[in-house]
């Protein structure tokens, strides 16, 4: 197994500082507090898994559990701040309780007080593995990105966002929201009515099925609270055969389609599997030499259509005319490569108490080794079937550039950050059967890069 240094390692090592200032306790209190506060101003990525009771998850057995399934939120209970909460029978889970805490909580009483004031929102959470009640999750809406992860349908988003806002003493709630592709199911069916008029997530939820408090709360958040939406998407297929499918067939919609092309798109970020919170940095421009990977970006869905879904949500809550006089939230599409350990030589983990092997550094190294093996197989195929003599450099790089990138280009666990209008379609295809053929050029915009501090376990 080859040991590789990720871009995450190099980047955060260059940002770290181990120096000690022994005179710090003798500084004026106001100056110490300013330093404590400044050290807290870092972006955090907070994945929150929405966990529902069993009868909610088995929506395919709707006819057998109809009464339980149709329980409506009462909005009668209040939290410790005296604010109304939804009362839905769900909970939010984090992977590791301690991963959400700032070190300042254990430094001194003075530092702890500053940290408590900074992370002012207290959200009740549980741990994913044991599902036991843990300490409250501390959030700062202005610096934390809340990534809501759903098991199936995301029909509780209005109630969850309301509940998080209810735990904020300043009544702000989620400011930076991250959503995965499953959220599109909710937006697709949000304004639909079920055939018999009952609120069933198999047919979607109409506005009338939301509690009035949830409707008003979500409308307020859409109009004036949420400042940015990060929509998580995955690249189509993996990095070895991209930017074309790796077969002699015109699947890409790119110039010269129908010819076999070979390229190892190492510049594409790898997905972060972990459900634990982590610090991250958002670089406005990916500093790595990824030029060759920007011209042919293929996604599972049309990025312009994804942004239109959020526009539907805005219109549904009366926010479509609001933006004439108010700033509109920033909408970003954030692609990454969904890597897996399900490859040749993989040995699955046995036993429920053991860690998911997909989340370890060792398994990531094995995946990258397997990726290199598949690249060699592709080169052999190209040499035999297409008389390709260029080897691993592929069809898009000359030999000198390939050798330079072998040294300068490092894999990164993170995601690209792009606005929807950055995706320029090579060909205007509208047929649903041709969506996998969509190919986009983002080289003119050049993506930003999110780099996670804790990439893997």
C-alpha cells in the first residue's frame, strides 16, 4: 500500500503554529478576550444526521402503519428558552460527541465563557453509534455550515430549521445550509397533493400540510436568515475513466466523441465520508494545477435545474419578489468524487462495533491504489485496442506536464465550490435519457476549494 500525502495534510501543516507565548496570562483581560474570540472565528462543517423512528423510515409499508405515520407536529412544547418547538419525533445525531467541541472549553473559566458566548446555539443531539443522548451541540450560525443528512425523504426540513432557530437566543438559526442530492425529492414534491388528500411523503407534501408556525418560520428563514446554500453533488463515475466514459461510444457530448479518450482526473476532490464535525477552509480558487480536469465535468444532474428547485422553494414561500430590495442567498453547487472501498481485494468489516472501513486513512490509501491499478488496465486496453502509446499521461496531457503533475498535484478530500452559472454546457441536451451525457466546462470560472481539516479517521 502506497503512502500518499493529501493536500489536506500539507495545507493545514502550513497553517499550524506551535509557538508558546508565556506572557499571555499577564495581558489585560480585554486583550485576552479579544485573542480568545479571534481564535474561535473559524468555519466548521457540522454534519447532522436526521434520525426518525422505524415506522417513519419504512414508508413503503405505508398501509400498515398509517395512523402512526400521519402524526402531525403539535408545536405546543417549549424549550429551555421558552420558545415553541415542533414536537416531531425525530432527533439529530452526530458521529462523535467530542468532535464538536472547541479546545477553549477546557482551557480556563475565562476562555470557556468566551466559547460559550461564541457558540451560543445549543442543539440537543445524540451520538450516531449508540443513539444515546449526548451533551448539547454548540453552534455559531455565522461560522458553522450545517449539513443536514437524510435517510430517505427530507420532508421535515421546515420543522428542523425551525427547531434549530428556536434554540438560538438571537432567533437566527441556520445561516449556512448544506444539502445533499436527496433534498431534490422534497423540492420536486413540495407543492404536490397526494391522491387522497393525506400528507404522505410518497406523494410529497403540500404547503397546507405544514404547521402554520413551520410555514412562517421557514418563510422568514428563506427570505432573510439563510445566507448561503451548499448543494452537494457527485461527479458522474469515477476519476480514472473521466472525462469520457472509458468506452468507445459517444457518451460525452464533447468534441471528438466516438473516439476512445483516456484521462486520470486526479484534480477532482474526494468526498468526505465522515459524519463528525471538522474545521475547514474555503479557498476562493483551487490552488492546485487542475486545468486539465475543468474542461469536461460530468454530473448526475443538470446543475441549472438544481438551482431552479431552490427558486421554486423561494416562490412557494413568497420570497421571489423579496430579492428586489434584499440580498439573495448565495447558491453553490459543490461536486466531489464518491469514493468507495468496494473494489478488488476489499475485505468488509465484521461486527457492528467496528468502525466503518470506508472512513479510515488506510482504506482511502487502498482506494487510491486500486484507482492506480484501474488506470494501468485502461492504459493496456488503449494500447491494444486503440494503439495508444502514451501510457498513463492520457490523451489530454503531454509527457512533461504529466511528470510535473505527478509531483505538484495532490489528492484532496473536500469539494469544489461553484455557482450554477459557472457550468457551461458543451451541448444543449434536454432529453432525460441523455442527462448522463451532459458535460460541462468550468475552466472560465475556476472552482473554489473546500479543504477539510479532518479528512479521514
